[in-house]
């Protein structure tokens, strides 16, 4: 039997949907953003928001199996080192999840520079 739990539902979406199957639960975390004056500050805040969503379901970044990252006006030479530095602070240096990084024109609001969504599996 499959059970679903909706954590922090908002108007039009839910921050995290937890799907329980047997002894496992899969967390589908909506795209998280963060406040800040530049990409580095927003990336740190975004990872902090992801960490909060994981903690709501007793999970950590070690449980994340897939991440999708969207960066506005992505410049690989400038933005990729910033992203990797912050990601390393939160995820460590090994066993990264499967990942996709996409440069995009814009997000839901003009001030947002990065958005990250994640899938985690917990026993």
C-alpha cells in the first residue's frame, strides 16, 4: 500500500511530498530558493532550505539521490565554482546524488538566481 504525506502545503504546491512504500519513503522536494544579494548567498540559503525540508522527514543530504539545479543567466566560468563550493559545504566531497544543472533565463521572480529541487529515499 502506498501512503502520501504532504508537508508544508502552499497555494498551488506542496514543499515536500513523502511517498511511503513498505519500509521506504521517498521525498519529493519542490524547488527551493533563498534570499541574498548574490548567487553565493542565495545558494547557501537554498541549501539551508533544502536541509530544512529534509529534516522535516528525518532525512539528511546523504539520503538525496537526485538534484535538479536551475541558475539564472548561468556562466560556467563564474557560477559553477560558486555552486560547487557551497554544495561541497552541505554534501561533502563524495557520493554525490545524480544531478542536473541547467542555465535558464529566469525563475518565478526576478530576484531569484537559483532554484534546487531534490528527491531523497529513506529506509
